[in-house]
C-alpha cells in the first residue's frame, strides 16, 4: 500500500544503525532557482486574466546517506514562493518547507544482474518526458509516493516495475499528500539496446482516476497505455520517435486514442557553431464528446512539451516543429524554432496543461490553431551556475480566434545556482 503521508523510515534507520562509521557516507546537494515569467494573452486569451507576470523562487536540498552494502536513505526538502501573480495561484506555485523526496533504496545482486528497490516519495522521469516527467518548469516539481523495482541486466538494459500515486502540493509545511484512492498508476517500463548507440523503450502504463476530466460531474477513468520509443544517445544523428496507443473506459465510454511523435535531426560537428537541424512532429488524437473517447491523455507530461510557454497540452493536436540549435561557445546554446499547430479533431476542445479544457469545439470546422515562433538562450556560466532566456510569440489561427482566443507573447528569464 502506498504511504499517504511522509513515509516513516525509522525501521530502516534502526536496521542501519549498526553500520561502522567507515562504511557510511553522507552527502548534500541541491539548487536555488529564480525565474521571471510574463504572459500577454495568458491561457491563449481564453482565461479570466489576459496579461500577467510574476517572479518565483525555488530552493531544493537533497540529503543522502549510503553505506557499502548498497543501502541508501534520501530526503529532499523543497520550498517555493511566488510574487506578483494576478491570476489565482496554482498548487505548484507556492509551498512551505516540505519533502519533495523521502525514500529508502536497496540493491540486491544476482550474478551480473542487480535488482534495485526504492520505496517512498520520489520523482519519476521516463523516456523524454512525453508521459512521465517531474514538471521541471513549475515552481514545485511533481513527486509521487511509489514503490519502484528496477532490474538492471547490464549497463544498457533495464526493466522497471512500479506503482505510484501523485503527490498533491498543499501550501503549508510538511502537508503534501498523495491520494491513492483517488488517482494511482502502475507501469512496466523496459529499455534495451538495438544497434550501437540506438535504444528501444517498450512500456505499459495503467491509470485509475476517480475524478476524470472526461466524466461529467466526476467519475472514474481506467486507461491503459502501450508505447514504443526509439532513440539515440550519441551525436551526430538525433533520434527520438515514439508510438503510443491507449484504451480503456471513462464514465461508460470506451477509450481508443493514440499519438505518434517524430524527432529526427543531425549535428554538423565540424562546422562553426556546431549547428543542429531538427524536425519534430506530432499527431495526437482527439474526438467529439459522444461515443468512443478518442482524446489522448498525456498523463504526467512535461508542461513545456512544445515550448517554454506551455500554452497547449499534447491532446487533440497536430504539431510540426522545425528548429535549429547553435553553439557559439561550448557553454552557450541558441535555439530557434517554429511550431505549426492544428486541432486533430475540430469537434474536440483546446487543451492546456495539465489537461484542462481552454476552449470548445472549433467554429465552422476550422483546425488551424496558429504559429508559435520560439527563441532561447541557455548559458552555463560555470559548472554550478546557469542562466536561461526564452521568448515565444504564438500567432493565433482561425481555430483559436473563432472560440474567443488570441495571440500570446511569453517571456522567461531564469537563474540557477547548484550547491
């Protein structure tokens, strides 16, 4: 059973108290991040507030203990504040001191194989964050109360099995809690090598939500996700392509949905500024509100899936995104890109993260949501200090303006210090 409150590790501590001093090691690390964000046309102009900007501050510190018997205890504290926001605060915007992570981990060795067992509060990130990410862009990251079993066959092959429930952020100190009775998910996720430098992920994720967005007046949803991701870890070729199929039931409606994501590119290693040319494209299903439910559920995806502004959730969408990245210096990267975006189905809604309806069905069947122009600068000042600047202008298309939406301008500036 997943613990609903901060998980008690005293029995584990008691079992470890006999370790000799020279067998154990303590460590502490973390970061402080300050970020400024500005929106002209918040929520694509479909929300109650049009212009808004704010500064938010996040501090995280991880305390870790481990010994030579492959046992580890870890506690990561998090704190966040926000200033200047006119629109209502979302749960991830602010939090007094709380546990982002609090887990015990042990390794069991079987010949050349290793079974890692991790129990407690932890962040989960799989693949490229299309379905399971830690919500890095938000002021407070997403954590789960989870039990994870990870079987490491060799340095390139791994199979994970886990059951988890997302942790809801509450504003007080040490009051964040998960509700496994309301929402929980479970998974088998494998990573295996193909040819040299290329890998294949195969996975299954099950979700049970007792308050589904697809059920009127609340109702349960059980959704099953099957996926395959082909990716490459070494340059100059860039590859990150994924196929996803979903099925299940929500409030008496059958679910059949899916997504296909293409990511290809090439880095010109010997050219000045090492230009990287990439193409990303997505076809993500949607449908009307009758009969079979075809709207894709992105589960716990990264909010900045398409650009740093995070205007659209990856649901009911076609996306075409050519981009170029340049490195004038080894520690500086410039990125320029364009997103062309359409509704998959004009009869379905416009969705914003984290899977909320922003606008209704399209007027006169118009599909084109608009064009987003993106530019960013990432500067690693030192190994522990970095800055980021990002700007996006989304020029609204007729499918967006037809339901009352508008163009959006978004600016982000952040500073991060590791310790």
